[in-house]
C-alpha cells in the first residue's frame, strides 16, 4: 500500500488526537524552519523551539549564558535582547551552542505536532535532505505536511514549500496524494523556477520587505543547499541525518 501524503494549510488545524502514528513535517519558510535548518547547518548543537518569549527566557535560566543563543521574533520584529532569527546571519551566534528559538508561528506549529510519531522541520534550503529521511525504509506512516501559516491565516510560501517537498518525495518513492497535497504540488510546478517571486509577493514576504529583509527572502528561496535534517528528539531539534548515519 502506498504511503499517504496530506497537507494542512495552517497550524491551527492540527488535531492532536489525529497525529498518533504519523510523520509530520513542519514548514515555516519565512522564516522559522529556514532558521532552524541554517542554525544546525552552521554548527548549533541543537535548537529548542519554544512557544513564546517568556518560555524562552525561563528555559535560558537552566543553562550557563555561554552555552546558549537566544534567538527570536514576535510578529516579524526581533525580541529585545534576542538575536535576530535571520538564516543568513545566524552563523555568527550559534556555533557549538544550544539555540533557544521563539517565533510567532513556526515554533508554535512544532509544539502543536508533538503527539506525532516523528516531527521534522523543512524548508526550501533542506527539502531534499528531509525528504530522504522521511523515505527511510523504517518509516511507513502517513506523511502530514503542516504549513505553519501566520496567526491563523494561510501562507502562500508555506504551501509552495510543501509542494517542493512533495516533488522531492516523488523522486524517491511513489505516494498517494490527497487533493490538498496535489494542490501544493501543482502550485510548485507552476512556479518551480520562481521561488523568490512567490516568497516576495506573499503577505509575509511583503512584510519582511517592508522591514528591510529582502535579502533574507533571496537567501531562503534557494533549494537544496543544506544537508541537515532537523528532527524533534526529546523536545529538541537535532540533526536527524547524523542519527541515521550512526545506526
């Protein structure tokens, strides 16, 4: 029987009771899951996703200050005293550190998916790597792709990212696609060579452009440039690719 792939258009639609036994992949292309991929690729030990600033500050108290990097934003603006969650600049802050990450949508989506059997974070930067992990012979669950959205609103860039991910999956195996998954794939195929335009003209993309982050959009619009596989293990995101290699 073919594994099923389904897409959920915003994190608020996730139902914990329906996650048991499923593999979940979270997308927050602008910018949380892109930031997570960048942090792990650039040498972070792990990324701890938290729901909000308060939780981040409380978590930070359990570490020595030299061990952590506090990174986060709320509604597109960097939290005071935190590092900016920009994938293109995060390298200078995260080497050999535990990253405590608070974002408006992506880290909340990861928490909402905690009842699933496996939880990954994917972006355009590392879509192929995560798809390869999801296609491992040991995994045969339904694959649920979750578009984080923005404050209970659907986000175009997340659906585009999910479509790209589905195209990566289909290069490796045959899957049964629900109509929502087919819609994501059709969107991606229609604009396969226009990723930066899709991201730039989305609502979040327009907001980031207004805040002066147009270069960041260009950075995260690149496909398959990272090999990391961010996977939730004991409520922390680690590079799951290393875990596969160690088996």
